[in-house]
C-alpha cells in the first residue's frame, strides 16, 4: 500500500505541477496577485494529495501569526517545503539558488518571490540575500527560512547555517520557529508512509538578540519534536 500510494502521488503531483507552472506563466502579465493565487493553489493541491493520497494527517500546536516575521522551519522533506506556502501568508522563501534556475519552475519561483542562496558564493551571496529579503519585507511579506540549510533525517539537529544570524540581524524581525516530525514518514526518496505528523509553533523570539542567543533559541525551538 505504501508503494502504491507513493506511486499515485507522483503520477498526480508532477504532471499537475507542470499545469500550475504553465498557468503561472499565462497569468504573469496580469500582475502579482494572480501569480500568487496560482502558486497558493498549487500548494493547496499538494496539501490535498498529501492528506488524501499519501494518507498523512497534520496536527498543529499553535498558529503562525500574520505580519512581518522571520519564520524559521525545520527541514526534513519536500512535504513541508511545499506546504509552507499553504500555512504561511504569502511568504518569501529562502531556497537554494539552483532551484531558481530550473527551466520553467525556476522562473515561477522568481516571479512569485524567493530569495535564492548560493552557499558556496561567500559574502557576495549573503549581501544579495539581505537585499532581496529587505525588498520582501518592504512589501509586507514574511520571510521563511530553513535555518539548518538542508534536509535532515528525523532526529538529526545540525548547527544553523551562518546566513540565518546575518539575515536575522539585517532584517530586525522577530522569529517564529516551527518544529515538526515529518521526517518520520517522509524524508528523501520515493516512498512516503501514511500516518500523523505534528507541527509545533514556538514562542515568538524577539528581534535584536546577540548571535549566540538567537541561534541557541531557534535551534532548540525547531528541534523541539526531535
């Protein structure tokens, strides 16, 4: 059953994604709102497939507030990476720059509004990230980041990437940390198991803390369900 559910998810999600990508390209000349509406519909489509095809239920402890925040999310799978567009309010997502240059899909990510990060490019990449993030919050959108920088298996808690503290300092925003245990059912690879996953929204962490303090508090909060 796990194999069949995973296969059916793939057969529906990836062709469906292509349709949404082409729809974004079609509506892009109209403006930002139609683009955002289609991207959010794609995330809702993914959410529906996760619930009804894969058989994953989600339980939440707390809510992500609206407003100008830096939302820091644990990263264990593609599932929460796509679903963040469903549970946050039009976030600008910090993601690997190589994802933003994928034909068609990469154009859509840039049109929607993302911050592409090349972790090997050094200080110049961090400066570009800061500029893009400041432009995002000037438009009233929250910024969403996976501060550990890459997907990790459930139970792993690597240190935060240095770009997180720089972004926190540059934006001057409070942080909303989000922990989850999605990796128990869905990590890397083809198979996705059914079951219940849990999300925990931590207490809002104020702006202006020193680097050691903000990194410690965020690291503890996003790993609260490990």
